C-alpha cells in the first residue's frame, strides 16, 4: 500500500458506482479541476469491460441540465471497472462509494478496499438508509478511522447541501479534510447530522410531502389549490408540493417511504402518514412519473401551451382550474394563512402544524441545533425558510398553544422557547435558541463573509431605491443591486456616480456583489416599456447614456473594481462584468449579452468591450475581421454561458478571472482579489480600434441571410442583426480609420434607439415580460 497521505491533501478522488448519483459526484469533482476515477461493474454483455462507467460519462455530456460545467471537465474523469482497476484506489485520497443500497454488497466492497487503499485516505458512503456502524462492522480500526458518510443531493452539481455523518471511530483529521474539500472545492455547505434514518432533509422532507399529499386528498383540494396554499406563502419553491414531486419523480416517493418505514423507530409520526395510494400506484404503473416522463400530477401540452392537472379523485387529466386568490393577508402572513376560513386555513394548518411540530420534536435526535435543520431544508429542498424560521414567522407561542388546545403533544423545545423566537439579533450577531434554553451565536465556517452579516452591524454608506453601498472592512466597499431580479435602472447608475468619489476618497477598492438569487437579469424592461408607451424617448436615451457613463466611470476609476456574480448576469448585468478590472465569479454564473433576443443591441458598452477581449485573445487570428465575427456570432444569437467555466470560452470572463465553487465564499474571495489589485493600481488605457466598416458588415449579413433562408433566423432577427453588425464593424469607418471607444458607444446608442422605436422590438419586450421567453417574430 502507498504511504500515509498528508493533512489537507485531496488530489485525486475515486467514485465507485456510476449510477445517477455516483456519476454526478464524479462530474462535480471534475468541475473542481480534480482528477477522478469512476468505476462500476463489468457489464454482462459486450466486449468493453469499462462500458458502464464510460456510458455514464457519455450520457452526462448529453444531459440537460448538464452535470459538467465544461467539456474540459469531462476529460478529468478516468473510467474503469471494479474487477480490473480497483487496485487504482491506492492512487486516491478520497474514495466515494455510491453503489446499490444493500449492506452485504457494500461490506463486500469495503473488505476489498481495506486491502488496497492507503492509510489516511478517506472512504465515504453516499447512503442515507444504512447506519454507519453497520457499514463498518467487521472492518479494521484503520478503516473505521478513515470512514464517514457523505450524503449528496441530486443533482450533485446544483444542490448545495451535503449531510455528513462522523462515526465514533472516525479520525477528526480525515473528516476535516473531506469537509474542507467538499466546502471549498465542490461548493457544498456542510451540515453535520446524526446517524439517524433519512438524516435531516429527507426525514423531514418525506414527512412533509406525505402529510401534504394526504391532506389534499382527504380535504378534497385540487392539485392547483394545494400548490397555491402550500407553496409560496410557506416559502416553498414555485413548483409547490405536487409540482415538486413531479420534479423529483413520483416513483421516488415509495422508495423513500420504504426506506424510512424499515428504519424509523416504532411510534415515529411518519408511520401515521403511510397508507395505500392507489392513484400514485396507478400513475407509476402507467409511466406517469413526473417531468422526466413528460407527465405526472401535471402535464404540459406544447401544442396548446396548456398545463393540465390530475384530478385527485379520478386520476384523469382535466382542464386547468386557477384557484381563487388567498384571502386577506394569507399570502404573506403565516398566522393569517392558518387562521383563514375554510379549506385554505384547514389545509395550511394541517401541513404546517404537523410538519413544524415534527421538526421541533427532532432537535437533538437528528441534529444538535435548529440551524442545521433549517440549513438542510433550505439547501436540500429549496425552502426559502427553514422549519424554525417558519415557526418564528408563525409565532412559537401560537404554534404551541394551538397544538395544546387540540390535545397534541407540544415538543420540548417549543415549551422551552415559550414566546421567544428561535432566532434573534443581539449586538449585531444572529443567534439561535438552543435546547438548553440559552441563545448561541450562529457561527459561519472559517473564511466565510456574507453581506447579510455585514448588514447586521452597519448602515449603508449610501443607498436609494435600487442600490446600496456598504463597508466590507479592510478598505473595501461593496456595491449592491437591490431591485426586483436586481434589474438595472437609472437609480443604479446615479448611485454608481455618487459612490465613485466616496470610494476614491476613503477606500482601496470596490466589489460589485449581492446575495440575491441572481446577480442581475439586466435592464429594467418593465420601466423601459412604460417609457415606450408614453413615447418618452428622451428618457430612454438618457438611461442608455447614463449607463454608458456609469460603466465607463467604473472602468476608469482610480481604484480597482471587482465584480462577483452568481446566478444570472445578463445584458447590463454582463456589461458591468466586462467593465470590471477583474471578476470573481461563482461557478454557477450564467452570463450573456442577450439583448438581441428582445430586439435591441447591447447599449452599455458591451460591444466595444467584447471586441477588445477577442482581438487580444492569443488563440484568435489577427486582423480586424476575426474578432468582430466572433463577437457577432456570440451576441447576435443571445448566447448565454451555462457556467463560469463556459463563460471564459465566450470571452465574458477572462482566463485570469477567478471562480469560486462555494457561494458562501464568493464575497471573501472577491474582496481578497480586490485588495490584491489595489496595491499599485493604475486604471486601464482607453482602447482604440481598426474596424472593417461597410465591407465587414456586408460579410456578416451574408451569413445572416443564409440562416434566414434555412429558417434558422426570423425576418426581424435579420433586422436586429444588421444593427448589431453596424455597431461592431464601426459604422462608416474605413480600415485605415481609428475608431475610439466613444465612437462605438455613440453607435450603440443610435442603433438601440432606432430599434426600441420599432413595434417589433416592443412586441418582443412585452412577450418577454409576460412569459419570460423570447418572441421569434
């Protein structure tokens, strides 16, 4: 066997089991830039003994949403089989077992691994059904010390939760090494959990879904009514309850139920939810298992663009039945929701009363504190609020009193809380209520910096309705977008103008960052359409010019600007990245100049910045046309990079820009990059261009005409593309002319204003606002 590995080193990983979870875990390791060995069984048929693992990688390269962040990541996955290549685990510092949930098969594998792996190399199981002590029964002391459970959530690339169980014999150094790796490299938030059936998220999540489905059937609700009441008002994703089951797969529900009923202690409230479900059994038998099959509790007809729902009595699909609006404050006030008359209040209380009481009863059993339970449900099931945050919104006293009034057991921690909330802010620090009745600080992982924590201790340096400026310490200021979807408007541009002199005077650097779901979806289209409808053309032009001025002021400010996107960074959100000295992007950043999709051209300097990037690209042929052609190809098709890694390939990010895997660490990483740039910083020199002019535009339009004739571009696509081509080729410029940055900005404004006056662009914008999808006119 190889020698003992050093602390902190995980340089190669082996994943055994190339099913959906195992392959997905391998892909995420590769996304982190770490080599990974993916092994599975030798197939019964065929000559290729590695076919199972190879097939898993090939399938992932075609899967949407993609497990790989780039095609380059896939090349880091080596494939093999456990008969011929298991000895190669000796090369690996962490071995992840993700095979079938059978104890005997897992133990047989561990017996072989025990003889092959190097001491100190971690071994973990992705199980959520088999106790750790049973898994390591009969293994050596060394193997036990290197073993833990790492429970990923599907899909592993996108789900941020990982539940980790340490056994009584687990070496803390080994567990710390794995936890640090999955945090920093794989981008997961580690939630420590007790070794109990279903751990945290699936224990509560499965109970919640069972209660919600049973109550909807018992109370005669429609699928739409249940999703309305049990959805957004409770902070549940917009899918609602039945929509979520469709998303994860209806056929998964009986499997989760079997796992829990086989392992939960006698008397657990979950057993009260278990019943025969003829409708669900019928749907599974008919192949109606949810989105993956095209039909589940909902079925979407693409031809009629109609979403049908199952009738919970007959099991047949029926016409959509939009529920009536919730009464009074029920949409935003939990107490009002459970107190609402009739089926709204009855259903809300049946779900919330049982699920919140169940969650409260499990503190100490499944996790040591309420924070772990809340984190697990928010990260694993995408709840906006965890169970104890929901209890605070409902009122701990109200919940306890109603449970008691109905003769139901009141969990001990609710009695301990009394009227006190589970969370409070004390001296600028968020605290939680413990089982001991005292409040304790919510502790962040080492190196994590969150704007939400900064806000607890400070007031903004300046703010308006759409943006704010904060002091992040160490001489770094943070500029935050605050509007809906972090859309950009004149107020954002005004605050940029006010922030620059303050930062120049009192700070070393500026980070553009926020903690919304999306960095920015671009310009505020709703505001733009309002201006169009009242023919306020001068106001629209003022907004375009104001954005150009603000972004150039950031670019040439006497301090470095680092943007730190996560989620969508589209249109104007992408353009601010292009004007920054550097970008520290979350790995899950989706970046693009999408303006052509709504019938306009980039108006805040994106055209010139992209040309400048591509003409400096060492892999790009020299001369005025290649860079222009590449930018035209990317921008005219409204291309969006589906990861930060992919964004580098399109030029939205530079090769030198940083990528942070863990969203919680993004601000700290961006701040460190800003401080690094601040030492001896000088602003960039304005670029000058030599562009191909009318002949270049003609060449680009020949390609567009070819796409139009083949039906790949609409007539209005060609109109928009022509305007973009004129901007990118420099208008009337000649190859011998020097085209300045200001010249390109003037062309952007001219073409933007011409297009926005066109009714066909207005139709595209209105359609996007109404449906969220582009109109192909």
